[in-house]
C-alpha cells in the first residue's frame, strides 16, 4: 500500500436521502476462498464477478508469489493456473494485512504436501485464533508446528476424517473442505459453518470435480478425489455490501434498488429492516427498500448464519443511533468489535457498552465530525453516520473500507450522496 493511499480520506456532506439504483458486486468472502481453490488443480480456474477490492488484490499477490499464473482479462474476470507452484509460502508481509490468507493453508498442504503460512493479522477485532484450522488438518494426518510466527505444515496424502468443529468457523470450514477434496477417503465436518459463501465455494469445487454434499448445512461430507480439473465459476453477490447500502438508505430515509442482490441470503437483515419500519421488496435479482418515516430501534444479536451477521452489526448501530427508542446490540462472535462506538459517540450518538452488549438510545440527529476508521465494517458504519449527520464528516484511514467495498464513493454518489475521496 502506497503512502498516498494511507493518507486518503473520505469527505461527506450529510443529510441527503439516498435515491436511485446501483449494482451489487461479487462477494469478498466468497471470492477469497474461491481464489485459493485454484491451488487445488493443475488446470485453469476461470472466475467471473470477482470484486475489485484491496483484499482480492492482496490474495492475488499472495498466490502469484507462490507461482500461480494469473490473468486478469477485465476488471471482474480472473483466470488462475496453479500448475507450477514452486513456493508454498505465505509471507508475513502479505498475511499481516489480511487474515483470510490462512485460506491457502489447506489447499497448499493437500496439493503440494507442505505449506508455510505466517500467522495472520487482519482486522483488530479480536483474538481470532486459527486453532480449529490446525486441529482439523492434523486429524487428516498433517504434521503442524508453529515456529517463528509461521505455521509449518507437512503431510503425505491427507486422509479423510470425522471432524467436529468446537466453534462455528467460516474460514475454518472452508480450509478443511478444500483440503478434504483431495484427501484419500471420506471427510465429514460436523458443526460446519452454514454461510452462503461456504456453499458458493462448494459449488465451485464441485464444478472442478470435487464430491461435496451438505454444504450450506451444519454437516458437510467430502469424498476425496485424486485430482481436480479446470472449471468456470461466477462469484455470488455480496450480502454484506447489499446490507450496508440498505441500512444507509433506511437511515437516510431514502429509496433505493440494488441490482444483482439476492434477498434469500439476507433474511435476518431484511427482517430487522422491516422491524425498523422499512418497506422492503425483492425479486430474483434485486432488492428495493423505501423508508418513509423515522426508523424504530431494533434489538440485534449477532450469531453464525442464518442468524444476524456480525459483519452488519456496526451498520445497525448507526441506524439505531438515529431511530426512535432504545435498543440493545449484543455481539457474540468477536470480543472486540465495538471500536466504532467511540467514533459514533463523537458524532453525537448515545451508546453505552458493557461487555459484549451496547445499549443505543436513538437521537433525532447526529452531527458531522472528523473520525477515524478502525476496521472494515466499522468504517462502513462511519460512512453511514456521515451520510445521515448534519454537516460535514471526514473519515480517516479509509484503506480499511477499500479492503471490502468496491467503489463505495462512486456507488454512493450515484445514489445522490455528496461524498468524495481526498488525498
Ligand atoms: C469470516 C469472515 C468475516 C466474518 C466472520 C464471522 C471471511 C473471509 N471472513 O471470518 O467477514 O466476520 O467469518 O462471520 O469469510 N475461532 C476460533 N478458532 C479458530 C477459528 C475461529 O476460536 O480456529 C473463533 C474466532 O475467534 C471467532 C469465531 O470463532 O470468535 C468465528 O470466527 P470465524 O468464523 O473463523 O471468522 P473468519 O472465518 O475469520
């Protein structure tokens, strides 16, 4: 990341209801594991609807330095060929900026018999250990040690195993599912993550010749095969990007339509928006929302899919900050995911945090301020706060937002927001 990018800020003039239509991008959290799936085959994996994001660029750099051939034919189309992996290493310099780099561990080990992956950094939203990834691979026969900040793994051909996940882990499930695709025999993952992105990855792997059933439920069965072949796959739409724009429209009393968005993977979020007073409608390929009156506060409790996603918690905190009444937000996934609270309070929000719960008392308005982004979804919440606040907001450290939102200021400007990026 250049010095220039580190210094960029977003400048927002608040108070304009969002109006209009935009297109939703491919899902970051589906694209990242699916890019890693390319490591499992000697043949080309052709991907469409890949979002143009910092995290995707980081993953492509990580794969390229391992020896994966990468052709980007148009901004959203990427072809990967992992026929010649000569360096099965994920170095600290790349991993530290993106925790999802851990997703190379399973595929590298299954394909090349060894992997050296730096322990991840990423968002500062909690401890986020990777013990479940390691335990699962060990159950499949891998030998793993942690040395000098690196996970050093080696294995002959992995063996199928019965794996019970202590905690529901999204990337943990994905890592093990990828590794098991090339293992000898059958693997069963119990208490697997049910996130739609896990299913999108399974669909891509199956298109490559894997034999996976049960993805999208809490028990996934993978019958290992000797090799995976080339395939084409289109990345699913981003449900968190969709949810973020819907909340921005609701909080600003706007009316928007999201093209390319899917409603059936957003039930918990749409349900809360409805409870807040929004009129939501959808068809197979779009979601529309209109908010006519001041929103009503809604209680939120984050939990693994299909319950309310932790990645939407910060955005609803802003919605509640300008709603009628008070509500409790409980975060059960990450222990340190209230870093946006301080900044929102500087904009006039009334939020009290105790442990993993935040009590939000709605106010009739927020006021613009200079604020600092601390992690990806926290920065999205600050953007929404800036859009609804009276006056001018400047958000610093927006490189966090570029990790996960494609062209956020262009899309918001298309909806009428007065927003611009400044150096
Ligand atoms: C994924 C998403 C992220 C989302 C999160 C929860 C991607 C690339 N990222 O992150 O956007 O916020 O799911 O929905 O898909 N845990 C352990 N040991 C492990 C693994 C996880 O204790 O080995 C704990 C974590 O600390 C956390 C919880 O399990 O408290 C859930 O984490 P997990 O589902 O693994 O999150 P990620 O897959 O990293």
